[in-house]
């Protein structure tokens, strides 16, 4: 007996494979958090599940320690239903400092890490925190291979606070290898 299609032309097997892909992406994301010695922050925004990670940028050469004021802000944007990474989005972030100064909005480009695709950008943190990011996600048109209607990904905005700062870096953020900042 074959796998039957639902009203949108999608089979249960296809949904199962999509969920498995999302589960694998989630496992890779957890591993990335362990690599950085960080907790991945999760947020729900419309049809998206948005996870974020902020880590020090590591310079080439030297002792491998990053400057606490220079961070990489990563956004892992997934379909809230199956957990798969959502590509081709226009993602912008604005950094807001404790003194309410703003830097941005700046595009968060798609980036490839050995474990995960994500949207990200390097940022300089201005002075002591707390800092927060205002994130805006606008969907870009992309092809849908199913026979049903295109999934609805509406534009969303969310605020992502960073932990209180120690020497300008978000509290608890560590360099690769787990060295405390």
C-alpha cells in the first residue's frame, strides 16, 4: 500500500523526512552550543522558531582568545512545525546598548558553519551592557515543491536580550575551548 497524499499533495513519509531533517538540525545546534560552552536561546516568532547564540569573535593567529567587545551574533531560523532551517530570508538586526544608542539595522547574512547554516554577523559591543538586538525577519520568495499552497511565512520582529555584560561581553560567554572570559 502506497503513502497517500494529504490535501496539499504531501505524503506522511515526506513529513516524516522533514521532521527528521529538523531533528538533525536541532541536534547539530545543540552540539554547536556545547562547542561554544553556551546555552542556545530559543524564541518563537510567528511561523518561525528562532534560536540565537552570541560568541566572541576569534582573531586569526595569537592565543585564540577573542576580544570581549567583538562578538558574532548567530540566528538559527527554523520552521516552527518541523524544525528545518528556513533559507532565503531577509534578516536584519539592530544592536541597542544600555545607553539606548543604536547600531543598525544591518543585514544578517547567511553563514555556513560545519554543523549548521545560520544567519550571522560580527558586531562591536559599545561599552558595558546590557545589550539587546532587535531582529526583523522578512520572508523572501522561494519555490515550493509541493502541489499545495505555499507555506505562509509572514514578516516578524522580535527582541533578543543579551545577558548582563562582564567586560563588555555577554555574561557566561566563553572562547572556544571553554576558557572563561
